């Protein structure tokens, strides 16, 4: 060997030692093989990185789980080694440092020492424990400027006991990871928890679907946003427990898994984090424009005649309405997938009459099939019903007359399900939208087997598959020609891309539930799910004692609605307060188990107030529709907890009963019975206008706001541009821009979007975009794009607090 060859050999040997255990494609993912484990870092964008760790090489390198549709992209990432042996993965948005795998003991975490004899005595009982970790592959994520975003300290895979492994269909593990939790960090999202929390810090979150959870159904969306400027998507669909902030740590633990897998999304703003979530899990489609109006429902309108009378009365009273609901129990038997002809003699004719009134229909279709119905034997033979490991269909706690759920994780069953809905309801009768109830599913998946695998492993995925079965089938058959809204009771990562609105499930009609519902909704939308609503004024009536009296004199006299409210004397007041809040939901829908549930059902004092807020909802349709279009473009919600827009105001980080509706409106619902005022915190960094009085106030202060029964405390941020529409009875009617209000005090902009409201043509660029820009110093509004109104600005534009434009 000559000297040149020797030098080349030595260089090669040194490089091999340096990169021992490292596989690095140029610009591609980083995979490290350490003793008994594999660690993988895969970039999806400059601000999105997937982290996977496993004792199984194939699991570590396998694709992400259900819900993730984004593709890896190494653009902008580089890899290097630190002087201490750390692996450093770097982009313009984040720096990831993975500690060496062979750190000396003195650099590993450890408890305070015990004396030697004490330790020996304890080791007999508590020592050892097998070679299951924890693994000290510490991973630190910072900004390029050095600010810590996330610091994972340890991860672990512990073999499950034999009984649990049998349920999971083979050798399985309990997996977990532990992260630092600085004392000033706050957490949001993780689906729906109806316990009154806003900031999730210092709480244990049961991230799994649980219809019977205290306060109302839990729904798992394993995506969390941190006040430190990152989001974490936990890529595991089994039951997952998230402990946040205890003993300075966050711990994520999933019951079943073959790896620890999660995504880190960095963002200078919350909207950048939601853009990363959108990239990973898919877009939030625009709904039919009528879905942004008012949806009238109750449990139930049992006949075609009642539905038509309902719609006609709204039109006669000139009260806006867009959708009526044909709820459950519309069929002859559960699983026949029909409409009882005794009660629905001409569904097609009904829908034609409703459409002539610009009223849409939302039809409830349950995925249950009772024994003895026409499809049951076929579904049983094909194995398309959710079943226990022995193959027996699981009807859970339901009576046999309801039957087990269809397993729409099976693609053949999913295709069949949509085709039955299409051919039995949509095509022959003209139903518009679909209510897919029971989407947890409402049997316990831990006892069952899905087509995709054991229910223990895939506990939370059913709502993703079930909503996709209908949305994807609808798009296959109708293409871009018309839009669909799906109402569903549970969600999962990516379910927002299925044209789906999620609701708070069957909550109780109480003041306590009203209070808890607000942060429940805010955390749900913070989970990357822009569309959420409640059953306005609750679903189940509480049992009202014979001696019930409201805590305070009711603000609405319901004596002329006694046949509806019976002895619940403060219920009309509760309905009004909930309805006022509902006008500022992403989708506005009244529902519940009540004899009557329309705006005229709660007495003569309630009706004009309810009508006032319905009309306001419709006046604001140009605004609402435009901010919904922004959610489509960015993935960010428009029902926004205050942390999203005021991250630098510590007082705004844990307010459970205020939020932003789009960029302009601060909404502060009244949730106390008998209250005629409430305190409202106005976030710092902006001036604010009382919407009703136009009084201008400085931010960073708490104010006492007068709130008589007809007034929802509502403020507008200085610099806002708010378009108002002309009066219409339906969002499906042509609506002109009646006025544009400018709230001066800061520069501002607003993007107004208008299109046909019915098709998916906007996905290909159809529709008109008008950018409105307010220069506060000049006192002038500028336009870019398609003109949004006819005539001069002087006839449309109103600058609040100033004389009309000349």
C-alpha cells in the first residue's frame, strides 16, 4: 500500500468511526442505530420534523399512522456533529440536537444517593426490572436563536402482560416519552375535554373517545399546541394518557404501540403551527355556504309534515333559516336504511318544497344494523360488523333492536356504506347533508377487532374512517359539482379534511354545562379542527325537582312557554344566553330533547332577542365566510382561544370564557343565571371598541360590561375591517355588501372571499378575492383584487367614531 492509498484508507476509517451507526442520505432522513434501538428523524418541512424511536428497526422506519397524509421533504435541512458527539439536524426554523447514545453515568439523570446497605436491601424488592429502559436518547429542539421549544429526556417501550398482548394480537408494548415542562409553559388542544379547563397544564388528559365521560363526551385528537411556539402531534391511535406539568415534566403514554412516534411543528405564530398541521393531516374544506347560516333541529321532528311546517313558519315570520334536520328514528327499523313511509310519504317532494324555500336538509344516518333487517346476514357473513375476537358482533350496551356498528375501517364496507346512502337517500330524495352519529364508535373498541387491527391498538381511529367513507365517496361520485357537510360526534387526526363539523355530543342543559362548553370548544378548535358547535342550550334535560326555583329571578319570563319548559323556569334565559353565544360558533345549530325548540318556542320575551341574534349572524355572513376561507387556506381556526392572537400577554393565556371570532371580534358570553353584567379582560397590545356602544377602550385592562339579557358582551379590535351583508332569509340567497365598518386606531387588512357557495370550484381558484387595507394615519381604505360592491366607498364604508366619509 503506497502513501496515497494509506492516507485514503485512514480517512475512510476515520469517517466510518465518526458516522458509526448513522445512515444519512444526502438531504434525506437521519437514521441512527444504537444498541438495541433505532432513532429516526424525518423532515416534512423546514418547520416540521418527525421523530421515531423503537427497539424494532422496521417500526422505526415505517410510515406514520392513520391521519397523516403529508409527505417527507428534506429541503432546507442539514446534518452535522457537535463537538460533544451530539447529532445536530438543522433548518432555518429549528435546530434538533440528539444526545450521544453512550453518555457516561455522570451525565445521566439520577436521584439523590442512598447509603450502600439501604440500596442493597431495596434492590431485592425493587431493583432490576428487565432491560426495558428508560432510554436516555435526549432530544432538544430549539429555534435558530437558541430558544428552547421542546426537550425530550427519555422514552420507553415496556412489554405488555400476556392478557393484554392477546387482546392486541401479538407481542405489544406500552410506549411513552417524557419531556421537560418549564413552569411558564401552557398547553392547548388534545381534542375535547368538557371539564372547564382552558390551559391544560396541571391536568391529566385521557386522550380517547369516551361518550360517558363526566361533563360530556371526551374526544381524542392527539395534537397539542404549546405557548412556547411549537405543536406536537402524537402518532399513536391507542388509548393515550397525557400528564402535563406534573413534577416539571410532560409524559405521553400510549397503551399499545411498537414505537414512540411524534411530529414537532415549530412556529413564530400559532397560525404557522396550524399550517404545519394542515400540511401533515390535510385541508379544512369550505362547507356549503348554507351551513354558515342557521341549522334548526330538535330530537326529533318525526314527520315530513312537521319539517315543512317548521320551514314555512320561519319564512312567514321572516326569520333566517338555512337547514332543517331529519334526526334519528326516521326509519322503520334500525339498519333498514329507509324512511318510514307512514311518516315520510314523499321525501323527494318534501325536499323539493324545502329547496324552493332555500332550505337544506341534514339527514341522520346511524351505522347500526339490527339482526333480522335486510342487510344483517350479508354484513355478518362478510365480517363487516365490528366484532369481538371470536367473531361475534358487538352491540355494546345497546338493545339488540339497535344492533352492532358497521366496520368502515374496511374499505369494502366503507364503499358499500356510502353507496347505500347515495342510492337510498341522496339521489332519489335529494337530501343535502349527512349527520353521521355514533362515530366513536359507541361500542368499546378495547373489546373488539376492526378490519385495520385490534381495537386496543386502533382505539381512536373509527371517526376518521367513518367520515372519510362518506366524504370520499361523495367526491368520487359528485366531483366538484356540489359540497357536502357532515356532522359527526367524534374526531381524530385528519378528520377535518372530510368536510366535517364536530359537535359537543349529548350534553346536559344546565348553566354549569354552558360554562364548561366554552373552553371545551376552544381546545377542540385549537386541535386543528376549525368546525365545532354545541347543541344550543344542551341536549338532555336535567331532572328538575318539584321545588325547583332559579337562583335569581329569571331574566326571561317563560310563563307563556310552560308546555315546553314545565318547571324549569330559568330555561328560557339559559336558551337565550346559549343562543347569543351560538351566533358566534363556527356553525350555529340548535338541538335538544324538547317538545318545541324554535326561536318562537320560549315565549314572547325570548323570541325578539333570538331573532336579533339570528339576523346578526346573517349580517355577518360575508365576514364569517371569508374567515372560513382563510381556515381552508391556512388550517388555522376562526374560533380562536386568546393564546393564539395574544401570546405575549400572560393574562390572556388561561381565560376560559373569552375568545376571538376571526381577527376582529372578542366574544365574552354570559354564563351566570340572572347576571346583567360581567367582567371582560381586553388583551394588551390593542385598543378595543364595544360593539354595541362604539365606546373605545384601551387593552390590557379588565372592564365591567353591562349585559342585559339581550346583550352579548362583544368587542371589536382596533384596526378591524368588518364587512356586513344585506338582509337575507337564507345564506343561499345572493347577498350584497351592505356596509364595511372600519374600527380605527391601527392599520388593518381583511381579505373578503366570495364564490358560488355550492361547489368545490374554489379549490381550483374560482371565486373572487378582495383585499381591503386600512391606513390609519391617512384615514383611507384601499382595495386590491375584484371589486366587492357597486357604487362609491362613501355609500358603503363607515369609519366608527367618525363622521360619514365625504
